[in-house]
């Protein structure tokens, strides 16, 4: 068999496997849900002939569980984007405001980490830059889990914090901003060509809290993709080679997302009425004082328990956005 035919067959096989997995993601939960429904109906039929208080309570409990599972399945059905099934890369950047904004960025990093843990997803810190006094200047997280990108893409935008700053000796109220960008994690089988001539790599010493946490060698890596202007860094590993590999992975994800955004922009021009939520738009405000309120400016959903939200309970905001965009025809 010729080499070309072999690799073509390999590509077809991988494509079939991916499509099979994509179908099973929908059919398996549906089959399990339908089996539970049938079981509950059979129990209900038995109660008609022989009422039993314990079985009545069991059927009521099962009915509530089925209702919750059905709602979750309906929500998942809104995730029809071409990349929704992928893992997600979340980039957090502190806005202007010094220590206060950097502390806010770290609070958001904890919020998304707790959200992922609640769902059983794994979180890996690909890169993180500490603030001068507290918090972080920025971080890149990779969140791995079924449909992580589909659930997290509504979080892209500017997040606004209003509170009495713990760093202000006069206890004044401050407003801080941090931006969130979300990228799909691209599989290795997707071919994104990055020519050596198109990148510039710089190495430097990793920053940290000082002392033993600061590398004595130039292991940190910064890669600039010259045609697009995209810059990625990684300094989490002690090995320069590992940092370069992680930085190249970040670059690949962002180039993929850049191309997806270009295609989406072309499509959006054909539909002037289509809602456009762009990076950089203020999507949500978190107010700690003088009252507590988290307000999503796109869906107008408001939640007063700000501490619960900061502990990762952001699903109501995600669901409200997905339902709103789903009712409007979905996203590109």
C-alpha cells in the first residue's frame, strides 16, 4: 500500500472514531434517561393496583431526579457549535487598577477552578504571572471535561468588580476590571501549520515570589507569531523545552480560534440582526458593597448571593446565556 493511501485511510479511521464518539455523547445519555423514565412509569403503574407509601415517595424522588436530568439534557442540546465538545483554554488578564485589579483576576481564577471542580473537570495552570503585591497579572488555565468549551465560551468578556478595597487604608469603594478569553483546545490531529520563519522565541527567567521560587536559568519562554501578532508565554515548568511545548500548544489553540472568528465575522455580515457578543464587552458586574449582587448585563439575570457565585456557582448565568442565544438561533 502506498504511503499516501495509508495516511488517507488513517485519517478516515480517525474521522469515523470522532464521529462515533460525538454520536454516543448524545445517544448514551438519552438511552439512560429513557430507561429511567420507563422504570418510573412501571412503578407508577404498580401503585395504581397496590398503593404503598414508601414506593410513592420513591417514585416522587425519581420523578424529580428525572426532571433535573431532562433539564440538563435540554441545556446540553443547545451546545451545537462545531467546537463546543472540546476542552477549554481560559485566559484571565487583570485590567487597569494595580493591586486591586490583580486581586480580582486571582478571584476569577479561583471561581473558574471551583466551577470546574464542581463538574468533575480537571484544571491545569499553563501559565501564571504573579502580581507585585497580591493577586495575579494574568493566567492561562486548561479545563478538561466534556463540552468544557461549550459551557465556558459565554464567559468571554470583561468582568467588573465593585467593592471596598482591602488594599485601601481609607476603606474606599473601588471598581476593578478583568478580561476573560476562552479558546477551544485543538486536537493534535487538526493540522495547523506554524512555520519556523513565522515565529520569534525569547527566553527569560521565570518570575515568582522570590527566593527559591525564582528560576536561576532562563527557562521561561515567550513566542511571538509574527503574521498574526499573537504572543504566548509559559514559565510554569523548570524545563525550557516543556515550556516551549506548552507555549506552542497555546499558540496553536489561538490561531485556530482566530480563524474561527474570521469565519464567524464573515457569516455575521450576512445576518445584521444576529446578536454579537465580542471579547472586550462588559458582560457582568459583581457588587460586594454597598449591597451584594451579581448582574449579567446580557441576560439581565441577577443573583444576590455573590459569595456562592465566587465559589463557582456560575451555571445559572451560563444556562441563561445559552438559552437566550439558542432561542435566537444559536451561535456560529
